[in-house]
C-alpha cells in the first residue's frame, strides 16, 4: 500500500478560502463548458491554482504520490 504524503497543518481561514476559490472556479467552469466560453479558461485556471496553493493540508484537494492507485484508498 502506498504511503500517505505528510501534510502540514493550516489555519481554518486558509482552508475556507481554498474552498471558496474552488467553488468560484466551479461556477466559472459551468458556463465555460456549456456555452463554449473558452475565454473564461484563464480565470478558471487561476482560481483553481490559487485554491491548490492555499491548501497545504490536503483538506480540499487530494494529493497523491506518483504510482498511487486511487482504488487502494
């Protein structure tokens, strides 16, 4: 079984802000895919990137090691 990646602790503020940015990215993604609004992709990409950068503890995003099988979880 693959070892879990050690995550650092983070404040509730960072976790909450990461969730907010994630959901804003989802809100931007829906019309982008539905109506082919490709000009929104940079906004979507930046929101999701900021969300990942803020989530150092892995509470919003699942961080996996290379070669990790999601089925083992």
